[in-house]
């Protein structure tokens, strides 16, 4: 009886284990398909949220959707005040590459400013809500100086460099007019790249872009009037546009990039690594950003 009892228990728990594994597979498949069933033609949705510090994850999501034959079009949902220059440029180019293969539109959330707007310009079509905050075309870098504080504390910092600009912007030394001019040239170069890409992608005269590219922000409605976006519309309107461009009939299925447990863990580790790396870089190199300073 004792052996039979243990055998019964093992069978019960074994059956439960098999059922849980099967359920996990079903849930994973459903999530990979946007939670809306298996197979069929779908619209991929990629979300860009918060400050832009890295482009790796989003570029990988776009690459997977490009290679997936069941994904017939893509909506990129941008809700970001912008961020680092290089990742913003990389995502702008990633959208440009993706739209060559499949219809791609951007849906702006509450904020898609500076680097967030830059990225959006890579799409076929840009939608924003009437009250979306966008624009903020410009570059910003900031320096702080603690020299006077160190003087009061009777602390001296000695620095040895290989050239006069190697330590430019140091918080421990005076920010000179020479350094201000040096960084001004750097900011203007990066700013010019922003303006060039907006003018070319939006098919606008550069002079028109420059007129409004002074860091000012727009509502979605104003941005549409100025042709910095295409239409005032919601996320659903953006989905409908992509559906029509892709020639899909009926209510489209939405597919989000799968976020399994291991993927989440690896991305979390990468996120911590990126944060540490960025902090180390920022302590050594002035941070230049396409970023809207939210109040």
C-alpha cells in the first residue's frame, strides 16, 4: 500500500508538471503573437520608452520583425524625451532601414521630443495626439564647477593631460572662453546633423527647419501644421494606417516582441551593465544629448 501511495503521488505531481509545462508553452506562444492567437498576418509593435541610453534592444526587435514573414507592418510607439546622441541616430537609421522592407509608422505618446522626435523622423508616417509634446530640436550639454567650493575647503586638484582640451569641462577647473568656444563648435556640429536629417526625411527646406529648431517644443497639432509630423491621430489610427499600407483586411493582430524569463533576465543584466558603463563614461567625457529638459 505504501508503494502504491507513493506511486499515486508521483503520478499526480508528474501530471501537474506536464500540464504546467504545456501551459507555459501555450502562454509563451500567445505572448509571442501579441496574445491574440496563433499564426496569421500581424502588425508588429515596438515601444521606445523613457530616456534613450542604448539602441541595442530596439534594433534587435526591429530586425526580428523584418525577418518574420507573418509581420506585415510595424508600429513604433515613441514616448521619450530623448537622450544620448548616438543611440538616437542609430534608431533613426534602423527605422529607415526597416521601412524599406515593410510599412512602418510612428505613434507618439505623451512626449516624443528631441531624440524621440529624431527617431520618429525615420518612419514612413508620423502620428501624434493633439496634446503630444514633440519638437525640441537641439543639442544640450551641461557642466558644473566646484572650484570655489574646493578653494573654501582648502582642497587642491592636480591634473596632468596630453593636450589642453583633454580636461576641458572639468568640474575642478575654470571653464574658460576658449573651452566654451570649443564645446560650442562640437554642439553645433551635432545640431547640424539633427537639422539635416529632419529636413531630408521630412522633405522640408533646411531654412524652415532651422527657423523652429531652437529647442522649442510643439503640441502634436502645431507640429502637424508645421509639417514636422504627418497627422494628428491616436495609436489606433497609426495601426489602421499600417494595416491599409500592408493590405490587411479586418481587425489586425498586434504582435509585441517576446519577453520570456531568460530574455528579461539577460536584458536586466545588460541594463545594469549599460548604466554602469554610461556612468563611467559620463565621469570622463562631457555628455551631449538630444534631450528635452522636462519641468
